[in-house]
């Protein structure tokens, strides 16, 4: 009985202490082959992406799933007057 509890407690403790999982949100993706190889969308700049695929026959393209993070600054309201 104690062995079962111990085996169950370890995964539960790991789940409880795991941090928040979040997807990578970067604007550039590296496609490592023109024939459908691996894809990595973890690049901040085009130059960074190109440095990674140089020499392996890959290419870089925009990540269409990329969403810029909210800067936290509210937008300024434009006042329009009626005359």
C-alpha cells in the first residue's frame, strides 16, 4: 500500500511544481529542408534564423502564428469634436 502511494505521489508532486507552460512566440521560422524537413519557429530576427540554416539547405520565413506581446502601455484616445 505504501509503495503505491509513493509511486503516485511523485508524478503528482512534479505536476504541482511545474511552471506555467507557454508556447514560443517568435516572428521567424527556420525550415531546415526544402523537402519538408524539421521546422523551428524560435527566432527573433531574420539574421538569427539565416545563421542557423546556412549550410544545411534550409530557408527562413515569417511565423504567421506570431502575435507581439502586449507592451502594457494603454493606447492614447483621440478626441474628436462635433461642431
